[in-house]
C-alpha cells in the first residue's frame, strides 16, 4: 500500500463501485486512499491472476479493464485522472464485480 500512496496527494479522491452489490464508497486525501486500498486488498488479497485485458492512456487519463479470478473478481475497471503538473493522481475510480462484498467507508 505504501508504494501505491506515492502516486496520490492530499487532494486526491478515490471512489469504488461494486457492480454485484450496487455499492459505492468515496475516499479523499492520503488517509482515505490508504484506508481504501488497505480494505480492498485485504479482501482481494490473492492477485496472482490479475490480468489487464485492455488499457488506454494519454497524457491526463488512464483506463484499464482487468480481471482477477483468484480474488473472485471477473470484471474490473480503473479510470484515473492525472495532474500533469506533478504527475500525481487527482481522481481514481475502481469499479468491479465482487459478489457479496461491500466496502464500508470508515
């Protein structure tokens, strides 16, 4: 998680949406981003089958479609907006399908 945090700032926002439970949770700032990744990676701990299937990027945005069957995620989508002045993530949305799991905003 600490390595992931290097890409975010105190102004960053991160949203997670689970299609299977229709739940959405929002986090802000470094503490929020760290909490989000800590909780998510606790439940999706086995990343051995993580497979990006399509990635599109330009100067300010990254969109990645992925799956991770080892953590029961058949479909995932990340969309990221980057501040080109400091090359840090401004906004990050992670959407996925993980049956029976809801991330609770602390």
